[in-house]
């Protein structure tokens, strides 16, 4: 099998970028707004100024953290099967996170999503075979903000069999979310052995860590639940204006997070990830669908892959668009990101279904993006050159007759050599298209959304597990000021 691969940097440039990133850890250092992390670094040999909250992390300390971090790990599904591999050039996709708006089919205005939207999203994501993990993509507006992060995980656990990409909005939330995950896994030890979820943790550019993200990073490490670094410099705004300069800052932020994480628990799984962006000086917006953003994602991922023998697992926010409705721009930007990221071998790409600068979700876009994902995965599977001979036998069999339709060679290969999309993608003749109602891609996607949600079958969760999840959610909802959880429509 001959697999295509994309690299933007030479080995020499990667080494130069890492040298500069390690230098940044000492000068100017990293500002950290969490006492426990500063104390952890000081005890390990970093120079810490508690007044300015700046830690100067020596290169050997950061390099030791890189060495102790695993080259790869798996996320598991509800059945305990390893289905997502973070490592090497394996490629996976999950919907983006976290949308505070949802775009209804045919509407120009977005609205605040509610619990029913969260349910429908998870059921749909579960039914799309191209999507490897379910993210906590929908922030429901019908519950208090203080429970918005763990409540979306609660919904995903009720409806999803797939692995989960999630994250917290508060220090206290990790414990609640860990409690929910343990309720399904059976014990904290079982969860650590077969992790179901990965937690995004985001440094604040440039070179800063908040108390929330530091606490979450350390909590995840100690629970041995995978963490996903999401560094996000904006080129020319909160980071250097060049792709390589922003990649150096990204590396420094990831290295500082790696160091804190591995000091909290050496060997705990962690991902070299991010959501950086170009910066549109005309509008002040961070365009996730810009070519510069996609190139930066592939560049920093290459640095993570080459930081040590075997590299580190990688992640990026790709396959998304800045458009406000599902249109040609959505397809252009989402497909470009998915294909570039797949060719770069990024292990997990978050973004299908997302638009409007990572803030709005569309179910129709998700099913269209699933077809883009299918094509991207087919691309990186490459060209199979294992047949011997390559074509000589079948060419001689057919000779000058001109038809290969009836040959065993065609029967053996036609289903696998190309990606076969659903009817969301129109590849029929015009008259057939007209006969089916002359629907555009958005209308076809809407029909598929309805079909897949209707076809979803409830998870075989044990009744005692469901009751425990409900009890945990109810207890914490009351603490947040909500006496009764929203009624679920799909259970």
C-alpha cells in the first residue's frame, strides 16, 4: 500500500522550532495562575516567581516530560473495544466543540440549543459510521450555565456508544464528569484502564495557563484519563503573524502543559493538539476555514510527530467552516481542512458539523461533512499495489472487447477502490435527479438527518447504570439551582 503524506517542514526546521520553543520556556517563561502547578514546577527544579506567577522551565525538565508521555494510546467504546488510536498516522474525526448556537434547516438565524437538540445531535453522530468519536458539541441553553459542561457529557453517555471528546468550563466540573464516566465504566480503575473520554485543556495565548485549565490538566493526569492540549495562538493577534512563528509559540505552550501534566502523573496519556488560527485584520475574526489556519495545524502537528522517536499523539480543529449557513463555502473550507489534515496524519480532527468560528452547529453540515471525512479517509488509505500482476491478467482477459464489468477483478475491487457515499452526494444523471425532486445537497442532507435520527436504537445501558447517571446529574443540578432535569424526549 502506497500512502500519500504531507509535510511542511524539514527535519532541520522542526529542530530549530523546538529549540526556540524550549528557549521560550525560560525566557520569558510561562505565566501560571494556579498555585499547585507552580509549586509542582518549583519542586521539580523550575524557577518560580510566586508574585508574578511566572515559571521558568528548564529544558531538561520539559524534555523529561516529553519522554515520559506515551507515544500512543486508545480510546474505547461502551463495549470496551479500542476503536480510536491516537498515534502514528492513524486518522480519526469527531464533531467540533462547543457550540452555543444551532442552525436549523433552512433558517438564516441561529438559536440557542436545548436538551432535545443535544439528544438529536448525539443520536445522529452515533449513526454516522465515518465519525469515530462523539464530542460534547452542544451546550444546552435550558440548564444553568454552571452545569453546561457536565450536562452535555451526561447526554452523550446516555446515547453514545462511541468514544467521547469533551472538556470542562470550571475547576469543579472535572470531578462531576469523572463521576459520570466512572458510573458507566464501573470503577475509576476500569476507566483508567480503558478510557472512554478525552478532555480538552486550553492554555491562554501567549504562554499562560489559567487556574481552570491547570487544575483540569492535573486532575486528568492523576485520574489517568487522557488529556488533549488545545493551544490556540492567533497569528498576528495573540501570537506571531507567521505560520512558523505561531507554531513555535504553540510548541512552547504545549511543552509547558506537558511538563505540568507529567509531573502530576508520569506516563499519563496526553495529546499534542490545538485550535490556533489565522487572524483576519479586516474583521478581527479568527477564520477556522482559512488556508493559513490549516497550514498552521499541519505544521504544529508535524512538530509533535517529530519531537521524539515515535512522536506524540496529535489533534487539530479541522473540517469546519466560518460560513453562517450550509453553503458552498462550508463544503470548500471543510473539505480542504479534512483532506490536508488527513494527509498530515493528524490522529484526531475535531470540526465536522461546526461553522461560524467554532460557535454554531448544523446537523445538516454534519452529515455532509461525514461524506467529506469518508473521502479523506479513502485518500490516505492510498494506492493498493499488492496485486501481482498489477493489471496484466485482467487486461489480457478483456483484450479489445472493452468491458471489464463482468470480470472477477472488477467484482473483487469495485467496492473498495473508491469511497461509496450516501445519497447526500449526488452522482446520478440529471433526469434521475429531477425525478427525485431536484433536491440540492442541503435538502438531501436534511432528509438523511431525519432518517438517521429515526433509525437510531437506544443503547443497552443497564437500568442501574441509567439510574446512577440520573442520580448524579440530579444531585449536581440541584446544587446549580435546577430542581428538575429537562425531560428527555428520546428515552
